[in-house]
């Protein structure tokens, strides 16, 4: 299985939408996306990519395994 790699904010949002999430919506200091009752907080867009450790935490919060993420 290939290793996770850093991803851009745009690619993260696009992949989460393909996996059934809606948004992103504004909420407090950070954006969030919804799928059913699941609500995940995503980082604000910035110049750099989203690192591997933060990506892992986002995927864990969303209940998405690596195989599903790589297929999205």
C-alpha cells in the first residue's frame, strides 16, 4: 500500500466531497464538512500542503480508512 502523502486543501475538499461529505461550511475559526451526523473540521486554506499527520487525524475523525481514501 502506498504511503500517504501531503495534499492541498483543494484536493482534500474534492476527495471528501467524492466520499459523500457536503461543504465546506464556515464555523468558528475553522471550516467543517458534513456527512449524515458526522462533522469533521478541516484546516483553513493556506499556502502549504496539509501534512501527513494532520491528514491522518482528519481521516480518523471522518471514519475513512486508507484504502477508501486512496480510491477517492
